[in-house]
């Protein structure tokens, strides 16, 4: 292709399939509506793979998006999800990913070498991830089973609390310092993930939890889909001090395409120029270095800029990178090379 292939740090496709919004057939999966990823869109946009999230949904307020169009907002956190329900949903989504592999739609990858091999052969590379560890019991039995099935990345929280820690609310303007850090079980989870060589995702963790992971983890710090707080003062974004800790650990931040975390006004407004994404990339490269920045779209889990629309629109972002002056070497790093580096280092 004219542009580098994309390995992306976060998507919520499995939830969309489980809910029936994206359908499975004998070829794999296809969109039945305005969703971001299907096989056709992936091929045309150069989406070669990424981190596929297992996510347990809750009953969101229908006014959620409308509220995030206000000048400021502070959405209450949803309650914690009980383990039996969370484990049932998580296992069902893991089973969907396994079925997709059996259909030949993708390859579940457990090593960086297998990601490279899949990308070179034209097969979508998928890393099994869990966004929010509600399905993980304190004895880690579920974690062991999912690890055997291919789980190689895990976020201790989404925005609601778990037995392991606390997430940030959807609050603007706000710092990410919104509550207490990891629990004792959360510290144990960090150490268990290090033992199993599972990447720990800092996106959605509050600032106290971030620093606890930095204290107890022996691996590079990674936020799979987060942006810079300086350009968008949202609770979900990372302060300069956090970015410098990620830099000093030789970690990585994946640029989140979600418009509320890109815009200076924090609005959930899809009329957001791709140039705003380039501004965040510029800032992240300045603060982290060009080896520590990737993409973390949040496809099928967020409202993204209209100029991109879905996975087929990824060349629009690549063209904007080129027009901004990013050379082919830097673009290859941002589009997939830096992700492969950090996964290889974390899983070694």
C-alpha cells in the first residue's frame, strides 16, 4: 500500500459483535450499520491488526453524548459490575475472537513475531485484551484461563471501580487525579501480569493508580488509547508528568481518536478536524520521543472525527501525517513499528 500498515492499540469490535451490531458469517465479520471495523473497511484502510478489547457494558444513560456536548460536564461513574456477570460476558467475547480465528478472519497473536507474520501474510493480527478487570477474580483463576486462550493485555479498570482500582470519570475540565489508587488486590494483579508477561494498560486509570503501576510494575508503562492533557484538559488524558514517566520507562502512548479527548473544549463533536489529531501526535512526540507514540483509535467504542469515519478512512490520517512533514520512517513507527517494539519488550 501507499501508506504503512496500521497496527492499532484499541478497538471494541468484540462488544459490537456480541451485541449483534456487527454480524458473523462464513467469511468472518461484516458491519450491518455505521460501525468502524469490518473486513472490507480494514483492507481498504490498511488496518492490519490491533488490540481487541473484551469489555463488559453497562446500561448507559441515553443522554450521555448530549451531556458531553456541554461546556463542562461530570458524568457519574456507573456502579461496579459483579464478577459472575462480568466473567460470563468476558468468556463470550473471548469465544467470539477464537471463532473469528477459526473462520480465518484473523490470527490471535501472542508474540510480536506472530504479529509481523500475520501482517506480512495479509491476515489481521489480533491481540486479546481486557478493558476493565471485572471478570478477574482475586485468586486469578479467570486470568490464568484467559491467558491460556491468548490474553496478553489488560486494563485493571475501565472508568467504573473494580476490586483492583479506580478509573477516571468522564469529567471536563478535570485533572486525572480523581480518587484513590490501586487496592492491595490491584498491586497483586500488577505483579501477576508481570509474571505472565501481560501488558498493563494505564488508559482509564486515575492518576493515583497510574503512579501505583509505575511503582510496582517492572515493565514499560503503556496507555493504549490516551491523549495529552495539556491540549485537552479532560480527566481521561495524561499530564506532562505522566507522559515523562512513560518516556522514562521506555513505554508508549496510543493516540485516541475519540473527539472528546482531542478537542480543547472537550465536546463529543464529530466535526473535529484531523489536524487536531496531528497536534496531539506532535505534542506526544515532543514529550515522549518518536519511538514511544502509536495509534489507539478506540474504533467501535467512541465517536471519531467525521473526516475519518471508520477504518477505511485511515489513509486520511496518513495523508495528514505526510502533509505535516512526517517522513516515511517516522510514519512506519507511528503506524505499527512502535507497537511491535513495546509488545516485544513487554512479552519477552
